């Protein structure tokens, strides 16, 4: 079981895969190769996936056939409307890196002020996209506004064994009324529909958000047949953070109302 460093924590490389044995923080830390001075305060993993009884931790997944004819007409219109205005195709991202960066930069205009990055640098974006291209585990898709040919959205998916993760999707807010988000998801699900139908792949938008406000998971459930796959979550802490968490846990409802 491989863990990776993310935002001061260790998480599973394939988060949807259950761990059969009980792990301590030191067990995970010993198997992890540190980069620079990065230090994790805790680690998380799941011990069961897609359990029948609802829990407070879940993943948003699609593991069945994508069939537009089975979607109610009002919802189906959102997707068929996208076909009228947007053309979606696979992409070699480094050939369109400047256009992708423009989309990436403009996408944050629709974010609440507190979620917008302080700096959006082309060099960092180019390095990030190049690293994804080089690892060979990602696919890239772009959607264009038919009338002008402008690239107005992109989607990156990542292959993690049987799971296909929706890693990043960005669109220009002014074009969202033409359902460019739907155009991207529809294209990718259609491409992999035979494998979905045969149970060979599972699309996942990852686990629930605990900090950022987002309606995207609900959007995937409402229009594209994604569902919640509940899981049993285990969290282990670096000493002494476990003790600190226990001490402050009774006051968690107070902390939940703070901005930090």
C-alpha cells in the first residue's frame, strides 16, 4: 500500500483501496520517502469501501453504464444543449499550454475570494502540466466553443488501477451557460462507457470535501448518475498531535464556526 504526501498529511495513492491491517503513524512514515522538509501531522486511510450503512466519509463514484436515454428529459437537455455549443476532444496539453493557462486563470473568477490563489504563475502551471504528461498516468481533454473555436474548458483524468479519477476540471465562467462542464464529463464517460458497462473501470471524483464549499459532486450525481460510496475512515496522528486532538475534540463545534 503506497502513501503520498499531501497538505501536511499522508494519504493513500489510491484512496479508494481499503487497508486490511491496522496501521500506526510510524508504520506509514517508515515506508514513506520524504521530500525536502515536508512534514506530515497525520495520516488517513480507509478500512472498508462502498459499505451499505452510511458513514460520515464517502467517495463520489460512477460504476455503471452511462446511458443518456435513462436520464430524465429535463436533465438530459443540459447535456444535449452542450453538444450544440461545445466541441470536446482529447488533447496534447503542451501544444495548447497558453490557452489552458488562460482557462485555469479565468476559472478562479467564479471562486469565493477566500478560495482564490494569491498568485497564478504560468511557470508553475507549465511545470505542473509537464509533470503529469511525463508520468504517463493522465489523459487530457479540452472543450471548444463552436462559434468562435475558443478553448473554454479542460479536464484532466488520472488512471489509478481500476479507478479513473477526475483530477481537475476548469472552465471559463462566461462559457458555463453553454454547459461546457457537461460537455467534458459527457465526452469522457462516453469514451469509457463500454468499460463502465463491463465493470472494468470506476470513475471517482475522490472523497468528500471537508473544507472547500463545492457543488460539483452533487452535480455529478444529479446529471451523470454518480453516487456516494460510503467508507470507513481511519486517521492516525504524529505524536503529540493525537493528544491535542483528543483535548480539543469537545470544542469542535466552536472551531467549526471559525474562518481558520
